[in-house]
């Protein structure tokens, strides 16, 4: 799976990032998202694969493109037999977030990216559009920190695992009123908090890379983004745990309905029988092979953003593979018009 897809999925996230970056700073988050979705879908449909979207832009009725259940790739076309041998094809599941951090793009802020994760069929947890309590930490702290422990306890464990004092730790938390107590506790324990307005996928993954000066992600973000983060963390050997949040007392706005009972019913109808279960990275992305790709739209901790120049642009992407156990940073120059010096004589 990896050898054929690895290079192509770089182009998929690059195209989404390029499209979205044209809307950077224009204050129009929906457009920044729409163009990314369109570009991602178009490039994805040129790949020799039989793919199915398991995490996408929403259910079919809400989202015209890259909706959950949509089939993508050349081998899903009606005339697929002309291009693809059905016996040779692995069916794959895909989780996408073509513009992770639409507000960040719209307002020209750091940390947005186009991102996707791929695994064989059934290899990614089809997370419902709920919230998720998340804990991400570096590989050295994997399975030592625990989402069931208090932030204070986890910070002490992190400090021990990373051989430093608590005041040398930086924790990313999304700037939301629901995190008021969490932020106070982290600061009270002596660690430092980096507040972000959006984009917790980049925050989670940053924990796995030494030198980013990000040592943990704590708090509640969206569940689909949690699965995408888990896919990368599973490949990188980082710590990731997620627990679905369905109680409107904890998160009052956004993705979940106002009644706890109806939220629980919704989860049960999706086959989630233990709504309080804590999932780790290996459970959220349990496929044999997992691939992750992201391309910076605006500059971030891990990747540079899209930089346009006359008739071209430069992007930076990250491709992570469980199979080859690699994380590749890919720097690409895109030439929109064929430059004169390349023209044939
Ligand atoms: C979360 C987070 C994302 O949007 O989904 C957030 O996981 C929305 O949270 O990274 P709120 O409903 O509290 O605003 C992002 O920040 C960006 O998509």
C-alpha cells in the first residue's frame, strides 16, 4: 500500500493546502474549507485505489463532497475494470480534514494544515462527530501518562520521563472556557501553557517531535481530529489517548446535542456501547498499515505554510508511515506556468 500511495497522498494534501492558502487572511472560513475539499477530492480521484471516506466533511446530506461513505479513487469509477484489477486491489479507508483550522486560515493565523490518514478497510475508528478529551505526549512518556490521572500527576510523570523539571514543560491547550480549570491546574503545577485558538491535530503531533518545545496536548477537541492525530501518533510511537465527550454540561456548544440522553442514544445507534471508554492510538488507528500526510497551509510548529511567488508556490508536507517507520518532510516547489527555460527547442 505504502509504495504506491506514499507519493500520491503528498500531492493530495499539497493541492488542498495550495487551494486553501489562496484564501488565507480573507476572513472567509467556509470558502477556505470548500476549495480545500474540492482540490483534495479531485486529486484523490486520480489515484489508483479503491478508497472510502470514514472521517470526512459530514454525512452525505450535509456535505456534497468527501462525505462519510463516499468512495474515492479511480478504481471506484463505473468503468473501473478498464483501469484496475479488482483482485489486486486493497480496499482502503481514509480520514480527511482538508482544512484543519478554517478560522486560522481565514484570519491568517498559524497552525492550519490539510491532513489525511489512510489505512486498510476497518483500520481507522470511524469517530462520530462528537467531542473528545485528549492527551498527547512524547514517545518517552508513552503509557506512563494516563488520561485518567490528574493533569498535576501527568505533569510530574512527564517531567520524570523527559528528565526535566515541571517548569520546563509546555502544554498546548485550546483556548476555550471549558478549559478554565485545566489551565489553572497546569499553571498551578508549575508548567507553562501555550493557548491555541484552533488546530489541535498539529498540537498533538508536535508532542512526538523533539525540538518543538511542545510536551503535551491536554483538553477537549473534536473526535474526528482525534482519530487523525492518533494515526500519526501510532506511527511515531507517541502517546495518545482519547475519550468521547457527550455530556453538554462539559461542552455546551458545537458538535453535540443539548441532551445527554439523546447524545448517548446517538452513540449507541452508531454501535458505541461503552461511551466512556478510553481509546489509545493503537485502537483509534488499529490497521496493519497506517499512513498519514499533512501539508501546512499557514506556518506551524512542524511545517511551513504555503508561500506563493510569481507563477508558483512552495509547500512543506509531512508523510508518516507505519510500514517504513519514517516521517518524511517534503519541500515542494510548484510551478503553475511552464517556465520558459523548460520549453523544448
Ligand atoms: C476542534 C479541534 C479542531 O476546531 O474541533 C475545534 O479539534 C472546534 O472546537 O482542531 P469548538 O467547537 O470548541 O470550537 C479545531 O480547532 C479546528 O478544526
